[in-house]
C-alpha cells in the first residue's frame, strides 16, 4: 500500500513541478535563457512522469492478478494432478469448481487407479470401474471442515498377507499411523484422526483454522502429496 501512495504522491509532485515551471516563465522576464531553463525543468519532469506511469501500470496489473487462496489452490491442484496422473485424477463429474468466495461449490472427489495397466497405456480413457475414491475435498476450507482419505481393503490385501494379519486389522493400524504422521507433519494446519467414526477404512483430516491465504493453499496441496507418498509406501 505504501508503494501506491508513493507513486501517487510522486505523480502529483511532477504535475505541480510542470505547472510551477510554466508559471515561473510567464511571470519572469521571458528571456531566452529563462525559456531554456524552464524547458529543461519541464522535460526532466516529463521523464519522471513517464517512469511513474509505468510504475502505476505495473501496480494496477499486479492488483488485477493478485493471488488468492482459491486461485492458488486451483493452480496447485492442477499441477499436482498432472504429476500423479493417471495414478490419481479428479472425478470428471465432480471437479473442483470454486464459487465467487473461493469455495468449491460441491467439493471435489479424487480417484486412485486400481488397474495399473493404464499407467503403461497412456492415452486410454479411465472410467470409474478402474479406480476407487482416494479422498474427498470439502466444499469450504474453514475451521473444522475436513478432508476424508479412504484406505481400500482391496489395495492392502497383500500387505495384510505378508504381516499374517486380517486386512481389517492392517487398515486399522495404518489409519492410525497415517493420522499420527499427518498431525505431526502439519500440526500448524490440521489434526488427523484414524477411524474416528464408522468403518475403519478412512483417515479424517480436520482443519484447525480457516484457510484463506495463498501460502495455506500451497500447504494444503503439500499435505495431499504427503499422504499420497505415505499411501504408496504402505501398499
């Protein structure tokens, strides 16, 4: 804000300088030397005004493209999805679509590929039958809103077999381990719970505060990447 005021003040001073230079010439003896002196002052002031106009234009352009939580989140989610596609991708029927306040109108659902043959067959259309829900984003990002990650039994059967456990036991342990890791790594942002309610195949991540800054949007996408790495490491 101080930069804008400096530019406006400088512009006002430049206009006054030109006006005073003209006025001084009119009330002076109007000699050739006086004329040249005033022209030098006016030309120098015009140059300064040109620089100020460029600065004003830059400020206006920056204010028009100012980053917000919603714009940064949309961009970062798109980049994140491209990095993990086709392993993880947004549900085409439920895409992230922010309203005027920056909140998603319906929330967004992201899927995880179960038929990994598609990873090697780039360009093939992936439908719902080849994937399961990985996580749901909420319709807003206020305190106590939540993200739900799903730990599918079909994805952890082999891990359970290797540990000589029932797959339900394996997922129950993993959900608590996931929650502890998330809460520890992103304690400034969220609190995570493994099996807080209902079936023990989910991890619930609850926001500890309202998320409304561009940096918090970036941290949210970092959290999604972190959980993805945890998931892939555990499978």
